[in-house]
């Protein structure tokens, strides 16, 4: 019996992103935030009104999280910032932490808040073809931005947390790696030893952004293959959704009942055969039949 499903979907808005990433549902606002990394733009879509707002940024935003004072915490090229959108396309930016990358040609990439309100974020070299293991995983909390906690990443991705908050998931989406790992996450924010969760090389797509549902199953985008894959907490592949886009980049649960799955995507350099090029870069909305968990507001204080 095939695991592959072809789900119904809707397109969230008319916008098409170059590198759509980091969808983030705000329960309080009933709105979806996301970014276009290479388009250097922050987006917010209001579910009730259907209004789409967007704000240009001076730097690439790799990922975002909800900020306690409104707006978002943004992981950008040079550090972490509090971005507070205003009217008429204005965006106030407050520096929270400066990062000292291993190389000058790097930026932050995938990031997400854990169940305790700490923000975890990975870094990468801008040119993936260099296959440079200079990336790292960092933690941002009331103590500030940590030193690298996990090193030698090429393209850190796939950050997500178990429902109880005691397991951290991390992937490396570089073609030479394509693995997902688990770590025990302790109350003080420290991690246990890395252990392999899934080797994605035999499976469709590179492991990109991810989310965990209320049952503790891990959903990850299979970039380049147009797939969403769900793994049980034991690492068993139990569902695979075929999408009309070749490069899904990250997924997040949202909607009034947290039963919708929002999927951002990337516009490939050349249209991929077998996919709908008119949808490249779109944000898709699926109803996967399971519920997710609310994204937490980062409880980091001000620095």
C-alpha cells in the first residue's frame, strides 16, 4: 500500500516568494507571519480580513518567532532583532543580540521557540555549493545568545520540539548530509548527545523546515521532491503528501483550530518537470486531518 497522498490545498495569497520560509501562526492575532529570505520581506496575512501586509528589510531574515512585545523576533544576517511593524510599510528594528559567525559570508537560517520560550536558531554559509561545515546551532534566552551548541553544520534546518518539550529535532538539508537528529532537551536549556532520527538520503527530498503535531509526529518538507513527510516519534515514516510545488521549504500548523498546515515554498532557478510552476513560491494551506500545537511567544526578556 502506497503512503503517498495527494491532498487538497488552497493558496493563501497572490504573492510568490523567491525563498519563502518560516511560516508562523499567531493565535492571538489570528494571522500567519512568514518571510521571503532573498526577497528581504516580512509578511503577515490576517485570517479574518484576508488582508496581506508586507515590510521590506535591510537584511535577509532566516527565521522568525513571536515576540512578547508584539511583532517578531527575527534571525537576520548579523544577529537577532525585534521587528515591530508599523503603518505604511514602516518597520522598527531593535538589536537584541549580535552574532559572531565563523566566516563573513554567513547568515542565520532556520529557527524556532521551544516550549519554554527559548529561541533556537542555526546558521549557514550563503553559498551552499561550498559545502562548508561552518554552521552552528545557537540558543537565545534570558542570558542572551549562547556560544555554538552544535557545530559543523552545513545547512542547519528542521528545528522542532516534542509536545512535552523534552526533545529537540534538528536536520541538515545539504545534499551531502540529509539527516535528521534528536537531542534530549533539559530544563536548563542544555542538550544531550546527538542521535540519528532519520537518514533522508533514501527518501524523496532534502530535509528542510519542520513542525510537530499534537500527537508528537514530526512533519518535514522534502525539498526538491515536492513532498511532506510525517514520521512517528519512533522515526517511522507513516505519511507522505505529494504537493504541486517542487521546493516546499517549511511547514507550520495554524488556523482557528490549529488543524491547518501552512507550507511555504521556494521558486527554483528553473521550473521543475511534473510540478505547477505557477505555484512556485506560493504559501499553500492544507488540512492534514491532525492538529498542531500553538507557537509560543519567546520569553527572552530584553537585552
